[in-house]
C-alpha cells in the first residue's frame, strides 16, 4: 500500500509531548492563541458565546489525559471560543488512566478538573447540544480489556452524573488504531486547508505516540477497492470519510508497542553504535534525544521504506489562519462529532 503515497505533498511527523502537572490539579494551557497576542480581550457577552457549535473531546493517552474544547460556525470553520483571542481551550492532567489499573474510581476522579474546565467554557444554553467524547489510546489498550472497561465505566458515570453535555456511553471508549490515525489525518488536513479538493492534494501523517505509532494517508478509489481484507474485529486498512463535500479513502495502520517511549528500552538494549556516535557529537544534553533520533530514523527508513532524503515536517502545532492549533487527533474527532453525517458508503 505504501507505493500509493507518491502523490503526497508533504509528510508530517508528529512527536508526542510529555505532560506536566499533578493528577488532581489540571495544568490549564491555552493553545490556539493568535500569533503575537499577549493581552486578554474583554469578555464577550454570553449571547455571542452561544453562537455556533461546541465539541468537548478527552484524549486519554498513555502518559496523561487532556481535554480539548472547540467551537465551529455553520460552515464548520473554527471560531474563537470566548474572549476573541483563543480558538481552542485545552487542559491536561497526569498520569494517564492506565496508571489506575484496578482503581477505576480514582481514574474517574482524575479527570474531574478537566470536566470542570469544559463546563466553564461551554455556554449553559448549549450544553445539551454539545457532544462530549473520550478516546483512550495505547495506555488502556495495553492493560487488558477487563481493567480498561472498569476504568471506562467509572469515567462514563462521572461524565454523565457531573455534566449536562450531550452524552452517549459508546462515545467513551478505547479508540482503535484506525480511528486514531484517521482522526489525526482529518485534523491536520483540515488545519492546512487541504480538504474539499482531490485526495492527492492532502498530506500523510505519522504520529509517534508514547505506546503506539499511527500512519495515515489518502489513496485513490481504485487503490481502496484492492485493499486486502482483515479478520472480523481487526482494524480495516482503509477508512472512508466525507469532508468538505468530498469523499476520501484514508489508508491507516497502527503499530502497538512501537511508540517512542516503548521503544527506548529496546534501543537501549541493542548494540546501538549510532546512539554512541550521536552522544559523542554533543547531542547528549537532552534525555533520550539520541535514542529517539535513532528510533525515528530506523522506523521511517528501514520500517516504512522512506528515502533517507525525504523531506519531513515535524509539527507540534499548526498555524491555522491567525491561530496556532495543537497537531492532535482530538480535532478530527470533534469535526466528525458536529459535521454532517453523510459518509462515502451512504452516497
């Protein structure tokens, strides 16, 4: 399938960030701030805030849990979320839900500060129309189905009992790798303004998370038709998306246990001559940087077959108009949550 990536304009490599803060005190950070804006504008009236559609997305990763709150206008464009300067509200806590294996109530308690932040952002008049979703990624995939479900059930109870958001138990779950990858593809191509045109004008993405790796890129309808089948219950190779009036076939693959953090141990055990060379060159001032660089090079060149000279953009945030938005799958799920429900197989 990799040969169909030749039409891509750009490959984005996303490197996961570490979390800061305590488990029960949300470290609130505002992303999506206008470039050059330092002062906080005067608060807008509640009536103006109530215009548009909101989405609340929890990203329950392997090292921490984050909440993103987005606001869209009728044309599905991101708009400021309250004070005129910010287009996204973001907060985070540590550790991740998987750290509470066997202690589901503590896991649920850990996300309460994030829930409160979301509640303070969305106007009361729109809460019942605002979907709240939680996607758990590699962390919960690795602790076993029974323990993961116990944690998710406790989180469902907390979200349902302590908020008035639009709620569905199935919206709080463990994401499949194909979902995580496709949401990330949607988010990045949305921010770059690539949606609505031909699939060849979109970009491919690779997400190096803590415990897993996702890669995704759009392919032609003919290539999608020849994609191999998978056993029932496994992630499909191709997901189908309807975005900005166009149908897209997105090839997605997830590699569990191949995330940057999970792979450091294996690199350390190996006869890592390149790591020693890297350290001798003076790149040992940042913990793990040499291991990470060797891992990333090996994964992309030896694993994915990219040319060593392939141009790659490393992105943590993407400039979207006047704003900087975190490059994360949560925006992709938010877009799906509030956009029209038409899908390619319904056409």
